[in-house]
């Protein structure tokens, strides 16, 4: 049983890294950083019959002092905490990973000046 759990932990770590790369690639291409309130980052599919399930990314927004579940009253501040989660079908291993996504800051952007 321990060997099975260790194998699943390693597989889930690889799936979480692939999931994070999927999000990174989406942010790096057009339209890029996805502002609230309509944030929609891509989902991840470990593969049919793989024995693993990935959940939809959960996004929280920086309001200036903490991360909150809904878009801050003043709008998106340019920092999001995205939680990725993958679980084995048998429920023995369930892991998550948090990634921080920041809006690019260019000299022409209002919040950068």
C-alpha cells in the first residue's frame, strides 16, 4: 500500500507541474493576464483512465492586504493566487499547489507609473 501511495504522490506531483505549465502558457499568450471578474484559466485533464482527476483552478484576488475569493471592490489589483488540485481516483492521494500570477507591469500601465 505504501508503494502505491508513493507512486501516486510522484504522479500527482508531475500532473500538478503540467497543470501549472498549462496555466503559465495561457498567461504567456493572448489575451494574457485574465482580470476579474471574468477570470477563466484553462482546466487540466490527466487523461481518461489515468486514475487521477484534476479540479477547476480556484482563483483568489489580492485586495491590498490579503487574498479574497471575489473581485475586490476597486477592481483587480494585478495579483492572483491560483490553487490547482489533483486527486487519485481512489482518494488515497489528494494534493494541491498554489501559484501566484501577476499582471505584467509595463511603463505605459497606469498602476506602474
